[in-house]
């Protein structure tokens, strides 16, 4: 599995596609993040958990990062 993931990441890099994963506690930005769920217990408007990373082609977002956000 790790070998397949490594090879797929190399292929994506050749196409100038990179993944990005926001940090827990980072501000939620709708243009970069897709909120799958909103929970309590933290600072409102920040990321509580990353479900799936996003992808960029050069600087253009191909897929938003799926996250859980503190409400």
C-alpha cells in the first residue's frame, strides 16, 4: 500500500499536482476547505480535524480539503 501511494504521489508531482493538509487549529477558509461537520469544544471557525487532504495544480485548487470545524 505504501509503495502504491508513493508511486501515485510521484506521478501526481510530475503533473504539478500536490496535496495540502490544513493544520488542526487553523482558520477555516471556505475557498480551501470543505466542512463536513461542525462540532463544539474548540475555538469557533477553526479546524478540529482533517478528514481528507485537498489537492492543488500549481496554485489552483482541484479539490478542497475535507475538514471538521469547531462551531
